[in-house]
C-alpha cells in the first residue's frame, strides 16, 4: 500500500474552511449504519489538522447513503477547534460530528451528558485504554476513537547528507538513539555544519518530553504540581537553553511553518504518524523527506483524537452512524493511507495491510512497520485531567516568550508560575 500526497487547502487558508460534498438523489440509505429513511439530510463533520478524511473517502459514504450530504469543516489546528467546541457545547451550533483532541478530551468528558452515547455494537473495537478514556462514570461510551500518535523522527535525508550526518534510515536511527541531550547534541552539530536550525519547533520538543512523563501538572487526587514538579522545570530549562537555539520556530501551524517544510529551513521533526500527511501535503514536490524508527529517550505518543456527537444535534442517529463508519477498521486504514493517522482499532492494528504499509512520499518507508514499532516503544500514558490543556498551553507560551526575546528564561518561568497560581 502506498500513501498518496494529500490535497491540502488548509495550510494557507483561513482558520476555518468548509468543503461541501453534494450528491443528488433521495433513495433510502443502502447500509444499516447510515439508514435514515428517505429523508434527505446534511451532516456536518468538524475536524482539525488532517484526519485523512479526503473528499474521496466522504464521497464513498455518500455513495452508500444517497440521501445524505456530508459537509467537512476543518479548523487549521486543535486550539481553534477547542475554542469553538466549548463555546457552543450544549448551546447549539456545533457540527453533527465533532472531533476532540486528546489533550482536551478529559475536559470534554466533564460534559459527557451533552454527548450522545455510541451504539453497543461498536464497543470493544478499540485499544482498551483508548476506549476507557471515552467512557464516562455511568459507563456511557461517548467518543469514537480515531488515531493514536506513536512518534518517530521525520528528516530531510538530502539536508542531513549535506551536513555530513547519516542520511539513511538505519543510520539516522543510530544517530538519534539516546536521550534528549543526545538529540540536541546532533542538532548542535547540524547547526555548526550548516548555520541553520535542525528542528522545526522548540515547543514540539517540549511536547515530546512532557508526553514521556506520567504526571506533569496535576495528580489524580487533584493536587496541582505544575510549578513544583522538577521534571517540568527540567523540561522547560532544556527546551529554552538547547532547543530554542536549534529551532526554526517556537510553535507550529503558522503559514510560515507550513511553507518551511518545502524550503529547507529546518531538517527534522518529531513525527507522529498523522504528521506524515501534513508534511507531504505541505511539500508535495520535495523528494528528500524520510522517517526513522527512533525517538529520543525511548518512545512517545503525541496526539490521537476522538469523534463525538453532540446530543442536541438535529440528526443524532445519522451522525452516530457516520462517526461509527469513519472510525471502523476499513476507514481507519484508508485514513492511515491518506494522512498517516495510525489506527486505534484492534482489527486494523492486527491487519497484514498495516504491517505491509509503505509510504511512497517518504522514500517508500515501511511506515506500518515503523509506526507499529514506535507504538510498542510507548511505556507511559501521561495523566491528563480537565486542566491539562490550560497548564500546558501556558507553559508553551513561556517558551514562546523566550524564543521571541520578550522575556529571559527565569522571568518567563516566573510569569508562568504566576499564571498557574492565578488559574
């Protein structure tokens, strides 16, 4: 199987875009999952970044259900989707199917009574921990798991070779086999050889480190440890002292960041599976991108999302059927082919199709094998409660201030401490 370059319009688009996929006809639905009778209806799906839900994939659903039109609204990044979700949840105005990112999913689960319960016949499809996180205290499953985010390292083999570094997959894996200090040592070497930063984003390094910590900002009993946790302080100090000088950007998802994947402004990215589609879609004509089966300090999972159905929608049953179809094993494999979003469905994870998956854009890399290996290397599932997003966002802003020269390392940390104490 070979992944196709994604047709991306959102990289340079405004924060929110919509693609209406319209088919005519008023016949009854042809599948049990989407059966809604003869009534013609429109279902909206709201996602962010790239879930792999191409026009062709959604058209497939509409071909099977001729009375349904699907409209796909895609936010540029997770934060935009989060703001819209919580502004409208329970008040009307959300899409029929809403995507929720893992970093703010615990926050959404506080309002599980405002989300429709998934049908019984889909329960048990997912990895245990993926499904458990979407099951509320009353035993209601209210989230349809999409992907998980095991991380490797994506890199420009041509730029590594020009810098005198190993450029083949196995050599790069050996180069980065070690802790975060080793990763940043290589970044120093790259900068000395080229005069350019090796890493795309300083905050992506922070994300990678934090996702290897079991407890970051709070503990299960509600104790806030954000400003007293030495692991968080060490992560911040390492990022601002060593990742900031070696990064092209502080954060991700800006128009310049998207464009830089094609112009050689940096040479490596910490790379969950879903990032493959972002890279190939942003730099379709670049031939040097590859992915190595390695991650600093072991393994890490970044991201992974859910589809939810607001209970006050106009077409809840039809929306549940669509969410079920989009997250079924067959469609998870199609999304993986389209955008590299690594499946969370047991049947998909155990398939020969996944084991043999390759990605033409990434130099025919065996992405199924690599990402399966990276998933097996994940040993920590970070504790993320409803307050995780606000603490982490504030810490990322602290890194931003140092990167932009607005505050020095100590001052920006103290600003973050004051913000945490004021929450």
